[in-house]
C-alpha cells in the first residue's frame, strides 16, 4: 500500500490552507469568544466548492473523491475545528439524502446544502439516547397523509442556525416483531409549525458551531418527507457513519498538525534560561511524539478514505483512524499548551482553543469506547 | 506568467548562484494580478484567456493553478534554464515570437517578478510586438465598442490616468484586484483544459537572438545587519563621534 496524493489533491490542500489562514484564522478567536456561527465563511466555502466536494455534480456537488474532502477538513480543522464541523455535519445530512432520497427530495433539500446557501443537520441523539441509538423516544405517527412527530433531540450540530435547511431526524414509527423499536428517518424543514429550539447550549469546544436542542410538538410533515423505507432509519444512519468517522478523524489530524506547527514555531521564537526552547530536550521530545502521531494518523485516515473511494470495506479502518487520530489530537492539544506555558492558557492562543475542540472529537460519531467495541467486534467476528 | 520562489523561501547562495533545492514555487504574485484581471475581462466581455509561461517542465504545476483559477488555455515554452543562460532580453524574444502569430486584444503581465525584480520582460515584449503599453496599472476599464482602454497607473504614490487604443500590453501593480482562490471544481477541471507544450526549437529563433545581453558577474547576499550602537558621553562628543563614524566606517559622508 502506497498513499500518493495527486497534483490536484496537493493543489486542493494549498488552496484550502491559504483560505483557512487568510479568511478564518483572523476571526477565529472572535467566533470562539462569541460562540458565533461564521456565516460569511460558510458562504465563501460554498463558493470555493469545499462544502459539496464529494457529492454528485448533478446536485451542485463537486464530483470529487473522499480523500480530497478529508484534506479539506484537515486543513480547516488545523485552523478552526468548528468551521470544519459545519462541513462535517452538513455532509452527514447530505450523505443520507444523497443515498436514500428521492429525486424530488434531492432537488429540494440536497442542492441548497451543497452550495453554502443552506446548512444541513442530522438529529439522532436525544437526552436519553446517545451511542445506544435504538433507545430513542421521539415518535412519528401516520395520520392520514401526514406524519405527526413528537419528542426532542439534543446536541444537534448546524441546527438552530439562521440558514439551517433540512434537519434529518430519526423517530420511532412502530414496534417490530422482536419487540424492538422500528426507527425511520424524516426530512424536517426548518421553522415549520411545532418545531422549536431550546436554550442556547454553551460548549467548551466547537464553540463557533451552532449546536441546538430541538423540540417537536405535534409537528406535521407530508408523507413524502419519510427518507427511504419505513423502518430503515438506523440501517441508513449506520451505513453513512463510517464515512463520518473518517471525517472526524480528519479533524483530529487537523488539530495534530496545528498543535505541531504552533509548538514548533513557539519553541523557535521563545527563549528560556538564555536559550531557545528548541534546546530543551524535554520539549523537543514532546514535538517528536506529536510529529510521529500526526504522521501515523495521516496514513491511517488517508488509507481509510482511499478504501472508501475504491469501494472496498472500510468500517474497521475508519473506526481505528477515528480512535487513534482523536485521542492523539487530545494529547497533542494538551502538550501544545504545556509547551506554550502561561500563554497557552489564554483563549487568544489557538492552542488553547484547540484543547476543547479535541475533547469533542473523542465523543462525537461514536466515543473512543464505542470505537474500541466496534474494532474488537470486527476482530472477533 | 513566471514561476518564482515562494515569497517566504530562504535564499541560499551556493557556487555563485541561488540554490533551487527543495524550494516551494508559486505563480509570481504580480502575475497573479494579471491572470485575475484577464479572467475578469473574460467574465465581462467573453473571449478567451491564455496563460503563457517560459520555464522548465515543472512550471506545468503553476500553469494548472492558473487554469484552476479560470484561465481557458495554457502554453508552456519549455526551456532548460541552465542550458539557455538567458536574461530578460531572451525571455522577451521567446514570448514575442510565441505571441506574434496568435490573435490577442490585450496582453497582461506582472509589473515585476519577485525574484529578479527587473521589470524588463513585458515592456520589451510590447516593443517587439510594436503595440502600446502601460506599466504598473492599478485600474483597467475597457471600452470594447471604441476598442480602447482607460487605465490608472501608479506613479510613485500618485495616480496617472491614461487612455490607450487596443491591442495593448499592461503590467499589473498591487491594488489592481484581489486574485481569487482556485475553486475546488476549478482545480478538478483544470486537468482537462488544454496545456500546449512548445519546445525551444519550434519557435524558429536564432541562437544570436536569444543570447543574453547581460552577464552575471557575482551573486551575493546583502551583508547581515549588525546590532545598532548607542553612543554615550557628552552630547558634543557624541555628535563628533557620529560624524566621524559616518565618514570612516559607514562611508556615507
């Protein structure tokens, strides 16, 4: 196995890096401080074709590969993980609609979220159902030609945002013969009657990402808003989650690379005991570890993405990449602050903001514990 | 378009020449303004933007970037810079001979390249093609019906407004526009756009036309800046010492 980036992928990296450094870095602290979603950056990312890169051109996508999209998220997260997450969560909604939506649904809901005009969200998690997604309680009951939805969702990225397009949610539509819940996915347009948001959620990471708490009180949607087959909800979500894990891993890689770059720059410029920090072995070794983990994570993630692009199985590789990259990102963010000393604690410094961002990565899209569970199941199957 | 060192590269002089080992290359930033202006003109008036470059085969990468920004075609005149041993005169001859049989309304180029900084090539090309030229422009308005253009040019901090008939050549100064990022679909489409590669021999130029008019005698880095000195003592003595140092050490008076 040899991972070789094409000239195009190198140029994509260069372009996104320049975009992130020039357009995002200068406002990153303000966005963090005010927990503000970067609407302007989102629109520009749409213009540049970053958002819809791996989706079909027919629906305003870029017709690109997943490895290229990984590079986009890596470069965005190197500067600001919250911006990268806007693309990531949008892509989760886009994946579901693209795979299981009808032509009409794609025209209406997929097209605008691939250009930056709108932003897509996916609502699975509930206050009492996280990794155990089958335990959700939100219900949908067919009443004539309409579904009536009741319940709530929490921690939903890209919801509660001025340009939230559809929110794809999972709801219980009945009970299966084995007594388990029958779960189906629905496309819910933002702002319809009975659909409201709770209080603003304050976070330690991904602060510029809009994270909503959703309430559904007798929300009525037409029958055609069911996504794909009735009862296929969890299967649909699971089929796209491995791709999501590669993308979260890519964001971990961005934090790794960012922590490494910032630590090296600081060590070269800062003096202690009359010599630059680069003379201190205790700190040099931290950077060696960071660089090694960055390299390993990159190989794992690019490999998983290449498998995905080649149409080969990649579930195990994506879980491994997600587990490794996000845990090492947390470690790197932690050590980068240590290297920066007192300055590293100040939110003015990007290393400080990356700390909370890294922690989020270890939780979303399946916690580290869930990844270990999945990997062991795939090993012993 | 010229391919130059990334502006953040460190310059290393080895054996009386600048080392190119492991260097990152970019489109000369002033040429980027020229490319952007060309694309903007096409968006307004239609037509076609062709980017031409004299350089090694590796310059294909920078040409692809220009295509990704939105240029329609690219031409690379492949030269081995070590073999050619040319100067600005050589490049201008090559470009003029490339352009003379191709139709054009406007030629845009960077005002200078950030490496050699001579600012010679584009004006020489205009002379060789016998067309009018305006250098260091910061604004360009084209009147297609009248076949003329009105340009603003930077004249040492002041602005000069010039009216000029087309076809003409312009060189871009900072401030002309804000070059766009290549879009990702643009990057992916760039590969399918035509990139014509021309060998030196195809241009039918005699060796004597290409021979450099200048000679590089020595290449050296500017002397490293020394730490400043603060004079001490009585004011009168300090002034005396300063005058003395300016005369004997700095040799400026």
